[in-house]
C-alpha cells in the first residue's frame, strides 16, 4: 500500500524538490487580444517539473483561457553545505 502521508517541506527538499515559480500569461476567453497573468508556485522536481506539467495539462483541459506563454524559475532552497544538525533547541514562552 503506497504511503499517502503528506510530506514535509524538509523532506521534499532533501529529496531534491525545489521551489518553482511560474508566471503564466493567458488570453481572456471573452477578449482574446487581452492577456492576463497568473502566478503559480509549488515544490517541484527539476529538470522535468512534473507538478508544473500536471498543472498546465489541467489548465488546457479544464479552463477556457488559452495559455500564451509560461516563464518559470526554480531555486534549490537547501544545499548540502547549508543543512546541519542543531546542537540545542531552545523555547521562549
């Protein structure tokens, strides 16, 4: 049985996911000459970006606004030299 427990951000980062941001320009359905911008952000795996691909496939299948262009960027948030174990944990209040 597959594990359906949501993964934490830390676990995603360790597995190689990175924060991916895409700006999607699309045509208004009623006014095709006008463009609107939509910003999408999610943790995704480079270089194939399956989450972004799945979202764009959903967009094409279910939404009326035709996609004009997609600009994206991805940043690996935690690299090996940035991760370390804490020597102590302190609580205030």
